[in-house]
């Protein structure tokens, strides 16, 4: 099928035509069952985030001009957080773009051996997470941009949610630091170690927390911690992490990366590349099955909450349906993003070891 036009705005209910997917990466159940949607604010979102990247100096102006739209970072969240207020969606889109920029800094600091600079960045991000208003003018663009995003996302559903977001993101920073040490020492984590680490570096809990902000209600702990809700959230996030690993495996092999489930399977389990790809596909499709089972139970919880006869119960039921509905959207959003974003088109790069949208390739100080 032809790629969709970026000059028109799909509504929440209109399926979006998609690009062809290579057979090795095709997951038929996603294409057939998880229909793709985009938030109506999506066309404007691309413009606002492009401007934000320039203002916050997260990419060089010539790189923003040449590559920002084709990276399609805004498409990812526009397909995930349907129903979010426009300003919150914009904050999340900028946060997502920041996350990719941070990931790129992590890679470049490893490549160039900038250990002290990396440690300092981690310290400053921890501080900005705890007091974002104090770091809006920080001289490091990554710190200032992070503080800006956090401040714009805070205050949506209460201080308790803010505290939970911070509790969940501090370990993400620490996990990235562990990845830095692994790459510096050439330590490939075992499969079990990698699964645990990846759930942190992918920020599973953070993206799930934001579902509640978009629904406009902090879920009561009894619902948020219910096994079915936790399983649905874990399945959609694990799918995203493993599918990312499947699609980025060529990129990461070319760049001497060691953090990929496929690489751990090859290194520690003795699998061939073909066997590792098959195992990644098995795990990806297993996540879909797990989600569909948990989704039905969450929908039942929402029904029971709605029918308890109280206004609060109706609010909780609606919020649960919003959250699990957007978990479902994450499957299609992640799937198509990986086949449209220039971030994973390694075969089109002049240098397979360095993405063209970065400004400090290997060999330059």
C-alpha cells in the first residue's frame, strides 16, 4: 500500500494507509487487528516539535531541516495518546523527541569515551527531575529540554502522580548509566539481565503513567496495580521493546552496540542471527496474545467500576477504558513508526555506523 500523505490529518476513527513492511519484520496480526489511528492534532504536532527542537538546541538547525520530519518522532505519540489535550500531547511529543536525543547522546558519549561528561549529565538529569523549574535555563540543552518537558507534564492529575512519575524515571537514568558501563567494558548482558534492563531503558512505567494523565484521572491503586492492568501494560511495552530490537538489530550490529535482545541471544544462548530473529518474532507475537487476554479483564473491571452507581465509579471506568484503549493503540503506533522513521533505515545511510542526523560521528572529537 502507498504511504499516507502527511498533508492531510486522519481523524481518530479513520484508518491510516501504511507503507509496505519487509517480510522478516511483518507481524500480520498487528496489520489485521490493531488498526492505526492518529490524534487530530498530529499535523500541528510535527510543526511544534520541530520548532521546539530548534529552540532547545537538541539538533543542529541543518539536521532539523534535513531529517526531523522523516524521523517521525511525533507520529509515535500521536498514535498512542488519543484523547489527550493538545497541549499535553505536545509536551509528550517533545519528551519523546528528547528521549531519542538523549539516547543519541548516550551513544556518542560511549563512542567518544566521554565518561566524565556522561556521569555529569546523569547527575544533572536526576536533579532536573526533582526540581524541573530550577533547570529550565541550564546550559546543557538536554538538561534544560528535559526540565521543560517534565514541568509541562506535571500537574495534570495531582502531586501524587508527579511523585510517581519521578520515582519511575530515576531508575531509567540509572539504567542508561549501566548500559554506558556495559558498552565501555564490552559486557553483553545475559538474556535475563537484558530483559530487566530493557524494561527500564525503555521507560515502561513512565509511558504507562502518562496514560492516566491523558485520561485526566489518576487511577486508584486497586485498579492501577490489578494484575490484569499490569499485564496489559507490560505486554504492550514489551512488544514495543522487542519489536524495536527486531527492527534496530542491523543498525546496532553495524554500530557495535551490545544492548539488543537479539545480540544477547546470539552471544549467550549460541543462536544464529536467523534463530535470534525468529525468537524475537516469537516474543513479539506472544506479547500480542498476552495483551488480548488481559485487555478483556481490564474491560470487565471498567464495566464493574462504571456500574457501581457512583460518579467516581463512572470516572474510573472511563479512565480505565481510555488507558487500555491507548495501550492497544501502542501496538500499531510502534509497528508503523519503525517502518517509516529514518532512524531505522540503516541501508540508506552513507556510513552504516553513524546515523546521518547526528553531528559528531566517530573519528571526530
